[in-house]
């Protein structure tokens, strides 16, 4: 900064004002300072700024899996809000492993991020209490935090699943299978609860063999779907608990000789171009990210005194697969 000041013929404070975008500098002076900055290749020392202000202007985002298409728009929305606040986004994947989530979160805290947005893999987040007390703003997305009181932004998994299964029932189905994610995951249990509520609301029994929770790995999902479609009284429709399950079920149904209705939770690319198009319960991933990031920066600004739970609605999109009648 001394070199820039000397070249531009100004004081250090003037250089600081120009670099920080502060008022009180004439256009001509700002031009000379900017020319000196360009000529000397000056770059602001953010480490020094952190020591001075106590903020890093960075936030961390911990996702389940960066490769999952659902998290693309969510991450982009968080990034756009962070950028509007002059902050850098740093993200990583927990791979649905609670210990890896903890390691990643604490590593981000050790690097002094101002705030965290977390899609939780674990069910006990008391390890975050010291960080929150130290001033690290924290918002959970898609699933609530475990054993601590914290902000959370969710989709209505229960209501969306209930609506999707009720849609199948309205089209004549009585034997409906449910294939979902691990039962320890909040969204999986909420969607199963919505499935059971729709069946109970229609006075329909649920056979144990019609429900399968576990890994979304294609082999496991293929086995579950194949078992439900076999036997003398197979299911006539399937409800898939997330986009990865739905894609695998579509592959299974492509090899069956009879039509089977399908509704999936989460939209996915090209779902509308298949024949028939895949009926889905869509959630707005970008809205989840945007609302969570807005809440985070409200909390950083001291404008969010008490933790809040925000639940966003889902939307049923009929495309053909969920409207097929029982075979």
C-alpha cells in the first residue's frame, strides 16, 4: 500500500478507501490510485483484514453429495446470495457420513468461516454448540439439526409424499410400493410417513413387503422394485422416495411387460421426455438454498434473534407415469 500511495501521490488512508470502496475520494484521485494498483500488481491482504475486522467474508456449505443433481441449484442459489453480500462460498460433501460431516464442519470453522449452511448427515450436532456460541452463524437445510436448536429450511416432505400417493390412489391403485432412502434420514422417514398417511386416509392396508428403505445404490433399489413387482399379487404402482431411486425404478420398469404407475419425489433432468413422462413431486432446490442463505446473512447481521423453522411447499407435476391405471 505504501508503494501504491507513493506512486499515486496520495496517503495510505486514501489507498485504503479506494481498495475498500469507501466514499470521500475524488474521481481523479481514485483513477490515479487504480492506475498505481494496476501498474504495481497490488492485491489486498485478506489475512490482515480478517485480523482487523474479525470476519473472513466467507461461508461454508456442507452438502450430502456434490455430484447429486438436486444440490446444483441449491448450491448456486447460496453462492449468489453470498456474492451479493461480498462473501466467498466454500463447499464440500459429507457423503452421508456423520463423522465426515463433523470433520468437514469443524475444518471450515477452523478456517474461520463466518457462517455455515449444513445438509446434515448425522443426528447429533451438539459438537457445533461451541462454534455457534463463538459467533459462527449456522443454518440447516433439507433436514433439521439433531439435539440442538438451530435455524432450518425444509421442503414439505410429508405433505408432498402424501399428495403423490393420493394421486396414485385417485387413479385406481390399491397396492402401492414405497422405496426410499436410509430410515435414519429425516426426509426418508417424513416421506414414508406421508405414504402411510395417504394409504390410511383411503382406508388401504400396507403390506410390509411394499415398503423398502435403505441405500439408494442401484443394485439395492433394483432388488426392492423387482421383489415388489413379483408374485401373485404384485404392486400396481410405485412411489420413489428421491430422484436417484426414481431413475433406477425407471430402468427396472423399462424391462417389465406390464405397465406400472410411478410417482417420484424430486424432479430430474429429461423426466418430461421419457414415454410416458415421469410424474414427480417437485421441490424447489434453488428456493431452499436462497431462503437458507438469506437467513444466514440475517443472523450474521444480528437480525434473527431466535432459531426458526421454515417449510417450503412442494408441487405435483403430472406427466403420464402417475396417471396409468392398474394393469
